[in-house]
C-alpha cells in the first residue's frame, strides 16, 4: 500500500488520501481500549496517514486528550506530519446529554483555547463548527475562526453538515478549505446540491461515515445486540426491519467484493475514494486490525463495470431509515 495524497480545497493543506476519524475511540460506539486506540493512531501515522479528525465534545474532551497523548508518544517526524481537524460547538451536560450548539464568536475562541490545551498543540489545522447554530449567522462564526487564523491559532476554516446556501455564505466571508459531511454508498444526499456547490467554490469534502457506522463494513451481524452506550442502538438504520433491509444491500455488495478478492469494507471505502480527487474518506477504525483492512482500500481499483455493478447492488436512496434519530436530524442544515 502506497499512501497517496489529496489537497483540502484550493486554500487548504495537502493531506493523506485517507484520514482517521477518532471519535469511536472515545464515544458513541461502546467501550474502547485506550491502549489499542493510541496504538492504532500510531499505526496510522506510520502508514502515512496525516489527517486526524476529532471533536472537542467527543466524550467531553476525552478524544482530544487521547490524540494529544498519541502525538506526544509518536516519533517526531510522524508527529510533525500530523494535521488535526477539530469540530466544536456542541454543548454537553455531565450526564452526557446534548444541549444544542454555540457558534457565537466569543464561544468559538473559548472552545479553541481549551482544544489547544487538550491536544497539546500550538495550532489547529482545520477548525469547524459541528452543526450550524441557528441563532448565530454563519458569517459571525466563520469570521471568528478567521480571527483565530490571523493570530496563528488555526490554519484553515472548515464546515460541517451544512447545505449549499450556508456554504456560499461562509465562503463569501472567508476562504473555506473543506466541508466535512457524511457520504457513503447509502448516504448520498450531498450529490444533489452540496457536492456541486463545493466543487464550484473549490472546497474539498472530508467524508465521514464511509462505512455507515459499520453497517456496510461487512462485519455487522444481523442478530448483533448493541450496548446502551452505543449510538447505533438508537439509530434508525440499525432498527428492526430497517437493519435487515440494509444488510440485504450489504449481502449484494459482498458478492461484488468477493469476485474482486477484497472485503466489503474495502469496496465501500474504494467507492467513496473513486468519487473524485476532492474527496478524502475518513476511516473510523478503532483497532489496528480494522485500520489495516481499511488502508487496503487504497489498493482497490474500481473500473466502470465494477462501479455499474455496485450501483445496481446498492442504488442511491436504497437505505432504509434516516441516518440519525429524529432529534439529531433536526439540527442538520444539510440534505437529510
């Protein structure tokens, strides 16, 4: 496997062709092993992965401290190559509940100060609000990030889960390098208006959920019981008939993967990777084993016949169920 590179927009940095989404190492997917998480980050850096993605609200700072620990323990050369993308703005309570989003300029600078400390870095490479604050114009939030760039605390402005109109307004305020948004074989809403907009404006996409939270990884069993602290236990796509219908799609995809001699996960990641040079898939591996499998997607070539077969096996809009529970869907500014 040779790690290729891609560039975040026309204003952003060059990054590895796959990024590592670290959320599952701290929150929302059941218990995780801290030592294995650190080892997985180290293995990713050693393999040439440079982009590490986190959020300051992932287990209330735990994930940032985990990444900080991993960076301190990494060889200097690998540590210096690492680029950290941080989402901010989600409000939490001590019980782990969610209380909305805060995009006020003073809050943006406050969140950044704490993130810099937890990560143990002097700057954040890409900084973005996790969800649009409906009470604060995006111009004010983006403007505050631009001020942090002027002071050297942030390198590039990012966006997360916003629609085409918001993207245009943000980009008119300050240069935006990247939009982070869910994109996978069964989450293709961005193809309607968001992806054409980012391409028009020279903004890249870091695609999270490329395996739809493990649903299309090829490893999710039909009778699997999820823990109460696993987000998927409440996700519509993992419920009852929805789950069975979605796993039928996975079985169809598995036939294509087996014919190519690769795994389902590698096929799904390679599909996202094939969508364009402006898209960087984020892989959510929590273990070195899953990381190795995901990185193998870089060696998978999908020709026109493969892509046509995949499209027939998993058509757009074929997924059963929304990608978030109803309450979380209400916070999305992007296509559902």
